[in-house]
């Protein structure tokens, strides 16, 4: 069981990375003091909400004091707010009353920046990078002394650190599609490190500095190759990559759902056409060997790490993919049309940044904050 040192106890802050690592630790109680609406929209799984944020802003602690019986005194307390300021006040109030309480530094903004790395044991040369705060998943694919980044986040130093740790050089970055939920780091690392940035032309938008990839092409990394499979539907230029016994399916196929087909055009006719394209793409992925390991680009509430499963398992575990395997295209399309939720307003702005239509400025980071809504249901 993880225990903090005395030095750790002396700190008044707890890092978002430590909170992520210790969510299953019974010795840590995660207390979120934000307002209920904010908590219900986006929260650390397993946390407890005490909606006293507005009171804390006014230096009012009566709500916290009256709820002390709800906060276990025999556990460490990690207090969360929006940016780590009001939670620091709450944590200090608790420490003065004998609690081992710390404030999560940078609050939910810090939570959105956490990256956790996992080995994909079934396939040497693949590392999965999970952002628990956003549901985004990226990959470092490597062989010999070379590595390719697949769907890297804006925080490219995280990937440089990974490359240094495993002793490889980043030789390129590739996006499975033009993302709408997070800012891509592909163009950034390509420019700063003078390496190629790969993208399908259908998702190129206004970009002119990228290397086009097409169905059937291969991208080399060391002595191995990623095979490009054009899988339109979520976006016109969505691709998946076959690498050894795995398929990096981007936002085409998730473990519990599939990519939503309405982010390019939200008219019903366009959604139906894109959903039909998605059906055909999923049929194609379904032709891969049954024991192919599916490595998706997002997750919702799945707790398995690394986030992976065999293709054959998805026929039963993924309702929409099961419809594809059964050949029920009409049911598939209707189910998607009926199940789609509203997309966040910031998705369009994020997409235009990734297309090169809008600049990448200092405010872009905040656009990513919040839950992921890329799944069809």
C-alpha cells in the first residue's frame, strides 16, 4: 500500500499525478468542493462532492464545518476545486482540525494535464498514454531506436520524457484524424523537432505543412511498419493503424462504443451518410484476425489499463460493433441518430485550430478541459 513520507506530509499540496495513481487507494479520500453542476459535468472518478465552492470564495467555512462528519479523519484527504485556490483554503481549514488534508495543485486544470503511461504487454513496442481527466488516449510506437507518436496531446514534453526513458528518438507524429476534443501536438513537435507530421488529406483542412497518408500505405519505425487503414465515418479522413497484432483504431472503434459521425456536419442527412461510412469502416476492421488487440483513441468509464481488448470480444461487449458484425446497417444508423448528444461548443473551435484555421494561442489549453464526448452513445 502506498504511504507518504514525512516530507510528503509536510507539503500542503498533492499533485494531480499522485491523485491519479492513488484513486484505488483506500487510504485516500478525494473531496471535491466545486458546485454540484460542475461536479456532475466533470469529476475525478471515485471522488466525493461537497458543493461549497461559492461559500469558500467568500471565506465562509460553515458548510465545511457542518459536514466534518462526512469526511473521514483516519484517511488522507485530497481536496479539489477548479484551480487549486479555494481547495487550498479548505485543506488548511481541515488541517487545523486534525485532518491530513492537502489541496490538489492546479485543481481540475491540473487534472486535465495528467498523462499516465502503460505497456501494452501483448505487443512489444507499444506504449499507451492515457489522460484520465479527458478520456484521451495516445500512443508511442517504437522499434530499435526510433519512435512514432500517434495522436499526441498538446503536452509534447510528456512524450519527450517517455522517449528519453526508453532510449528512442521521436522520428514523426501522426494523427488518426483531425481531433475535435483536444489540441493535437503533432504539428508542434514536427515543427520543433523537424520531423514529419502525418495526416490523411480528407482531414487536412487549411494545413499545408503535413505529409499526406493514404489507405494501404505504411509508416516505418525502426525495422517495423504501421499499416494505414482508411476508416472514414467519425471524420472523412479517419484512419486506423495495424501494428503487429494490434489495431490503433483512433476514434473509429472504442471498447464500448464507436466514434460519433456528426462532428463535420450535423444535418441529419450528413449524419446518416457518415454513419453508413462508419459502418463500412467497422466492417473492414471486423475482418482483421479475431485475436487482434484493439487500442482505441478514447475511453469513458472503462477501468482496465492498458485500455485494450481482443477484437472478438467486442462483438458481445460493444452493442454497435455487434450490429456491424451481424450486418444490421439500418439498425446501426438509426441507433446512432437516436443516441447522439449535443456536442460541446468548444469542439468546433478545437477542430478549427487543428485544421489550421485558427491560431494556437495561450488560451487553447482551457478549451480541452471537461469530459470527452466523441462516442456515438
